[in-house]
């Protein structure tokens, strides 16, 4: 039998997902600022997509609609940029 403490309640899960999103956003910005990652790389946008998704899910759980809207926009921008980068013909 699996111990109960290994399972997260709904509130704990939502908070954990939100923290993962926050960390992804901060990691993307840190790596970009330190020139360890370029905005022209899909990984930068993947981290932003993960960040957006985590914070969107957390905002939905909290019914925090301003936060939901800004992170939805951020996620759409990240997906759009990643698609353009991936589709860009190689030189």
C-alpha cells in the first residue's frame, strides 16, 4: 500500500503546479539574462510554455482571472514564437 503522504490534495497539487510554472519562467529569464540561452532557441520558449501552463492551471483553480489572462497571452506568444523558430528554414 502507498502511504497517504505521497499524494497531494487538490490545493497542494494546484500550488505545486503553480510553483513549477513560476520556476520555469524564472529559469528562462535567468538563462536568457546570463546569455546561457538565446530567445531564438526553442528551449527558451518551451520554458515559457511550461511556466504559462503551470500558472494558468493555478489561476483557474483560484479563479484569478487577471493572472489567467496574462499567462494565457504569455503562453500564446511562446507557442507562436516556437512555431516560427521551428518552421524557419535552415541557412
